[in-house]
């Protein structure tokens, strides 16, 4: 076996290990939630108005810490997968759908860990990040897998690095932000019902960070992701001008990027508009994530256009 | 981004207190006043934030069919296919403009409304911002302890001295400072609103630039075989589109010849590069210049750009007629139907073989590397021309080029074959040098192939302006998202300096306030009365 083939097969092994790590983290995060004090929420408010999180039992807290540690380990493995794919093919590891999806989930998990560093209370949403990421990566491995290989001529441009890297970073931030906004919707409905709603939702909801914390975290990620995504679209247009002869073609991928950009612009406006901030804005953020996922999956796999580099048959 | 987060800025129709509206004898306001009032109401509705949000969503929604239905500017043939598949539905969708969404009047209506709304909001907001840039910060409120952030520093300095120290400290931290009535108001972060306005003004500039490009831009496409060329005029293009304000005389006098075309592949047959060596001249009888163009590297000459957008093979045939007349070097571009094997389809139409003679058409596939699948069926297994072959069917009769109806140059009119206007007279698989003899004594020889390139020449006079607008949008966006607007107020008490702070828009950041307080505290300590420092 050549060096390149060795590196590529090592990357495949690490991809599996990454999924394993995220699965374990998911279990540990689930244990954290399950064994947290199951009494009704006792929200304590400090003198400066900030909220003191409900104390978690010893086992629950330890499970949460372990989960966070395994997630960090998973992220390191995850990054190594991308690094090895790049070394194996001697190029940026963003040349097909498999690599793009791997990079987006990487940024999504990194965004979550960043939030936890800024606001430790947000560790409580870990389950809702690692679970979809694990499922997403399993699906990526099953349906989007592509052998490591050279790039087609059209992708041999310095703009690949600029455009696809920034798309992945923006998308990853939107991914975690959309999840957090979804949790905000669960939590705020629970709050509106006076904290007494029955059912599974409420059992999970009162263990989530406060609605305000979730709303602010989701907003922070979009504030980061939106300019990055805007730059990615501009870089894509500059590249399109030299590759396809026109800076904007209304290619399906461009059209959906346009739609996503408008939805996130609307989110930022809505969050600052009376009557829209809160739940309506959160719904817009969730819609934005749906548009991004649709653009990744439907447009690459089903429709045909200039962006058909999926590498999936 | 919170362009319209503040109170309504278009309070033009709020009547002054005590002012009465003119009324008609019936007690109703006169028609003119009512019209004005209704118009103002609509204007206020149009420029309100919820309306702008709804228009944004409408615009997003309106773009959806543009990606789900085939679009004429992208692929005429896909639209034709959709018409064939959905004969009932397609004409209805067509009447709604759904096959060219981004040029449809209703799409334009949405974004024009959105931009009227934007202008209606931007103009007063910009004027207001310019005023606030010139104005001093607002005066300190009477009770600083009620502000979201509050601190008290003890100091031995006198009131005026303490304020001197604090003012110096705030100015160093780049606050705008107003000192009045024994108190300080300081303000920072007006750049947030500047960035916000820059973003939206740049958005307007981008729309205008896009319109300019649509009006004065053009592009044309042409297939050019190795050794052939074209000049920049609409007559020479296979297809072209041009803005309404451009005519043929405005086209730059550029002539291009394709000397050589090369395709290179990786060992696993991934395409590595496509390049064309060209000779061009910028003016009639101008000097020849050389260049190599390829994917991702167009030729840019005086604002026009020349692209290599596609490639393919053109098989070459020679025909010997029964009377001994030899026609050589007859070729037509065959279009690749499979980019991985470059299996290509096309037709060579020979309408002019001499008086009284039937026309001839050679229809078929070109296989760069032919492999026999058994039963005389050929396929291509490699995009490189390692072992080329053609599989052809020959027809005689009337190909219909003189019928006046536009024809697809890459296919034969199947109806003509069905009606018997074209008669099939032979078929064969040929390698270079091999011939097919027809019953009437005509012989057709496959002699080789040439490569052709699809070239596109484009001019968009405003694309640099679009790029600059987009970058200005990004700069404005970053500024408005990163800068925080905050105010700090100070008032000295008895051996104490009271400080209050508030941040506008979003969450109050405690860290910045703490930094200011610490800074002033340190400065106060350093500036303590000399007699104390001496002890």
C-alpha cells in the first residue's frame, strides 16, 4: 500500500472512532440529564439578577464532565480525520460531500464547546448536539462516503480553500445555533406554561439552561456565522466569475444560498424587532438551518447544477 | 443589523398638539387631506420593520421555484423537456413566469418594494445619525444608581479634580465626553450605527450596479475547433444574450483563434486540466498576441473576458461521390453526453453536394477509446482519444436546412426520418481510415478527429462595482455586529465618584464597564493629593 492509501485508510478508521467517541459522549450526556435532580425546577436568582443553575447531583455532574471530555477527544479525532484526508490526497480536505459534511459537523461540535467555555451552563445541551452529530456522521459514512482522491479540474483553484472553508465554518455555526434555538423553543414553551406542563418535553425542558441563555447563545453563533457565510458567498461569486464566466448564475446551490442568507438576515432583524424577538425569531433560525440542510442534501444529491461535485453516484 | 429596531423614525404625520385638521362642511376632511393621510399610512406601513421582514420572506419564497423548476437562462432544453413531460401544466407555469423566475415581474415587484421600503427607512435614519454624530452626548440622568451598571469610587480628590482625571481617562479610552453642570456624560460606539447604515447603503449600491450590468452587459458562446476562430460580433456566436442598451457596434473588436487544445487527466482519469492556446488581436489588423486559457483562468482584455467553458471532439470525414468528386476535411462538433468517457453524439449535415444530388447526413456517436460490447455495439471506456472510433448511420434525402425552420445542429429532425424525407442508406462502425460504401457508390471515410472548445466571451461593465458594494456590505456588517454602543455617566459626591453605565442593543456587557471603572479607579489613585502620596 502506498503512503497515501495508508493515510486514507487511517482516516477511515479515525472516522469510525470519532463516531464511537460522540456516541459515548451522547450516552454520558443522557446520563447527566437523566440523573439530574428530578424535582421541579428551583431556579435561584443571584443578587445581580443572573440565574444560578439548579444543582446537579454528584453522579449527574460527573457524567456531564466525562461527556464533555469525551466530546473534546472526539473533536480531536474528528479534526485528525480531515487532516489525514488532506495529507492523503495532497489537497484541502473539502473536495466532496463526504469531506464537506465531516467539516460541517466538526465546526458544529467546536461551536458547542466554545459556547460551553463561554457559558458553562450550556453543557446541559450537550445531548442535543452530540446525538444529531453522531446520527449525521453515521449517515455521512453510509451514504456520502467517497474515496480520497484528486480534485477535478474545475476545483483546482485557490478559491476552493477560501470558499468551502468559510462555507463549512458558517454552516457549522448555523448548525449548532439552530439546535440551540430549537431547545429555546422547548424551554420557552415550558416557561410559558408556568413550568407545570406535563409530558416528556417538560421533564427535559426544566433541565435545560434558561430560555434567555439559550436565546443569547443561538444569537451569538449566528452573529459569528452570518458574516462568515456572507464572505463565503462573496468568495464563491469571485470564483464563479473566473470559473464559470459569470459571478452569479442562479444555479440551484446559489439560489438556496441566497434564500439562506435572506432567512438569516431576517433572523437578525427579527431578534431586534418588538413582536418578533423571542419565539418568532427562534423559528426563523430553525428555518434557516432547514434551508442550509436542504441546500447540502437536496441540491447536491438530487438536482443538477454547476455545483455538482458531490462525488456520490 | 437592527436597522429598524428603534421607535418609528417617520413621525411626519403626527399632528402637533392642539393643531386641528381642516374639515369640509360635512365634517369629513377634504379629499386631498384624506388621500395624503392614506398615502402616509401606507408609506408608514411599507417602511415598518414587520413589513420589511414579510417582504424578505416573500423574496426567499419567490426564489424557491427558480431552483426547483428548469430555468430558461440555465437550460433551454430542460424547459423543453419539462413541456414535453407536463403538456398540461407547463403552459400555465410559463404564463406565471416560473421558467424564468428571476426575470419575472412579480419577482421584481417584491425586491423593488423591499428597496423602496429600505430607502424610506435609510434616508431619515442616515440624517438622524449624522445629527447624532455632531451632537454632544446626552446629559447625565439625575440618579445614576438606577442605570443597569453602577459603581462608586472613593477618592480624596475634589469634585472638579476627580472629574478632570476621569475625563482624561475616558478620552484616552476614546469616549466622546460632555462635561456639564458638574457631571460627565460619555459615549462610545456610534460606529455601530455607521456600520449598519453602510451595510444597507452598500446593498442599495449593489442593486444599482447589478442593474447597470444587466443593461450594458453581454455574453456570447461559440464552439471553435482547433485551427478555427471567431470575432466578437453577435452574428458569429452560436448563442448570445445582451442587455437592452447595447448594440452590435458597441462590441469590442476582439478576434480569437484556437491554435491547440489539451486535456490532461490523472491516472484515475480525474480531469486535471483543460487548456487552449489562443492567438488574439484587440483590434482589426491589430498585432497578434498569444495566451493560454483554461478552467479557472480566463483571458481578460480591456474589460472583456474570454472563458473556456467546455470541450469535445469533432470527427473528420471525407466523402467520395460516385462521379469521383472528393470532399475532404468535413467535420462537425459532437456533444459529449457522458463527461467521464466523453462518449459524444452529433450529426454531420451535408446539404450541398452539387446540383440534382440528394443531401447527406451522417449521424452517430464518437468514442475516444472504443470498446466492443459485443454484437457490434461500441462504447467508450476512456475520455482520452486512445483508440477512437465512430458508429454512424447515414441518411440521404432532404435534411431541411433550406426549409427556413431553425434546426438543432447536433441532431437530425426525427420527423423528417418518419415522413420519409430522409432515408437510411447505411450504417457502420469505423476506425480511422475505414470507409462505408453506400449502395449508390458514395463512400464515406472516417479520417480522424479534431478537438473543439466551447468559448464564452463576456462583458459586464459593473462587476467590479458589485464586488466593491459586496465588500462594503461585509465591512458594514462586521462593524455593526462587533461594535457595542455604550454610555457612561459620572457625578462626584462627597469624597466619592459615582459611575453609571448602559449599553444599547442586545445584552449589556459587564466586562467593558468594569474596565472603565478600573481604569478610572487606578487613575484616581495615581492622581491622589501630593501630600498624601508623600506620606
